[in-house]
C-alpha cells in the first residue's frame, strides 16, 4: 500500500489535504526507522471507521500494522482468520461479523452493522445480548444447513470468551482488534464461498 492510499483512507472524504498535520511525515519516519506507527494514524483510522461504518482492507491493514508494531504486544495479529486468538476484542469482532452475516443472509440487509457496530466495538456487554437475540429470529429464516453452520460458529467463538460474559469496555487497542477480527471473519466467509 502506498502512503497516499494510507493517508487518504484515514482522512475525511478520502482527501489527503484534510489529514492531520505532520501525519505523512510521522508515518514515513516510523517506516524508515522501524518505530511503532504514530497513534494519530491509528486514532484517525478508528475515527473514520466509526464515522462511516465502513471497514476497508486499507483500514484493517493500518490497524493490524499499528498493533503488530507496538512493543507491548505479545502475540502478533495474523494475516488471515486466527481461530486460536483468544483476545476479547478479536473474538467480539468475529462474533459480530457472524451475526451480521446471519442477518445479511436472512434479510439481504446489514442493519446491525449500521446500528450496533460502534457500541459493540466499545462496550460489548451493552450490545451483544440484544444482537444475539436478534440473530435467533434471523436464523429462523435460513435453511437448516446454514442455521447449523452459523450456530456452531457462534458457539465456537462464545466458548472462548471468559465465563463472566462479554467485557463491559474494550480499550483502544482491543477496539482495533475488534475491527480486525470482524474483517478477518467477513473475509473468511467470502473465501469459503469461493472455494465451494
């Protein structure tokens, strides 16, 4: 990805002139010196996702690159779906993608993404009970094979969450992992469809 693509994807209306001052310089410096990417890039990316409800490949890559370059990050985020990742943010993102896909397949719309994505990525415990209940109604509209597939996938993800339930709040790093988990799970659906 080029610098222009990176900066424009975190700028209002994809207009580089609207990017925060010195952002290009800070990103280039971090690339050449092998430093963590600037937090302003990460925060601008999260802000654009929240504002537009749109997670693109460039934005997912920015979040992943930022988190992987942090010094305190124990486990790197993989390039594709990581079913062994037990980070709460990543798991909540994966689960949200499954619930979004259930609604999309049942009703041909994705209104839970528009209505609940911001809240789910910041305060999962406040939202997931509602959207899990909605998914039951959406699942009823699917054929038996799809319904069983999605139910197994939901159980696989939920069993990795702590016994005390969904986290009440995700910090900024875990919010980024939420979006990466969401993106990875959505891409996995398309990969499976192409393979079938």
